C-alpha cells in the first residue's frame, strides 16, 4: 500500500509542482499540503487524471491553530473507487482570505463548506449558498474555534410545555478545554469503554474527570 502511495505522491508532485508544497505518508495515509490558491486546480486534476480518478469527496473539515498567522487548516479527504486509494489535501488560510469553493467540482462540497463556515468561520468564495447549517441563524461566533468563549451565549430548544422554541443561557459543566484525554466526561461514576486501555497493568482504570 505504501509503495502505491509513494508512486501517487511522485505523480501528483510532478504534475503540479507549483501547487504542491509537500507530501507525506504516515500510517499508510498520503497527505499533500498545497497552496490555497491552487485548490481547484489540484482537485480537478485528482478527479480527472486517469492515474488518480478521485471521484468521491468524502468530507471537508477545518482545524484551528489560533497561535498561527494562518490559523486554519482546511482538509479535503478524497477517495478513488477506481484505484482503491485515498488522499488528503491540506491548505492554510485565515479569517480574511477566502478559499475557492469546490462545489463546481464536487456537489457534496456544498454541505461540507457550509459546516466549515458555520463552525470555524472559514469563508469559501463563489459558494452558491454559504450560510449556517448546524447552529441557529441568529447565532454569533463560530463554536469550534479554540478561543470561542463557553459562557455568555444562549442555546435554544423546543419546550414541550410551552409548545415553542425557547432560548436559555448556555450551561457547561466542564472547565474550558481541561480534558484529560482519557475520558472528557466529568461526573461519571463508571468507567467508560476504552478507558482501561490508558492504564498500565498495575494501575486502576481512570474514572474520567479532569484532574
């Protein structure tokens, strides 16, 4: 598998040398970091080239690195049914510089780009309908940014007694991103499946909560 990915990496890098910044194979997965302005050229090549045929765009997602000038990574995961291969593209952008929409190449991109816009505030130019998709239309901010405040906002739910949607202050039981990376759930009285794997043979399994 890795040999096939190496061949694909060389092929893509040679075909679009001005677009590809680097290619890396880790855990039998090929990731190519590309220039933001070359995203449509790269996606079109991967879709149409006979040695690629990445006809399925599985998802588009964002990653937030707030300490970087280009704080966001935009990640594209593609699948080639013809060659049974996968490839991941990543590019950097910030809150101001838009990323070209891939909706003209992959119809599924419309939903993924709306999610990235809604949750991270990553703007996609030429998107036919870029609006919120998971939060309320009146929601302020982008909740998957790592500097998004966890207090001072409201949430909405349907109240069965009042037979209408009501707004209430957000109440979060956890401290701001103080996860122990074993189990993020606080107040649990039982061990969650998988927690025992984080303990050594002579250690008692963790019960979850942050220290």
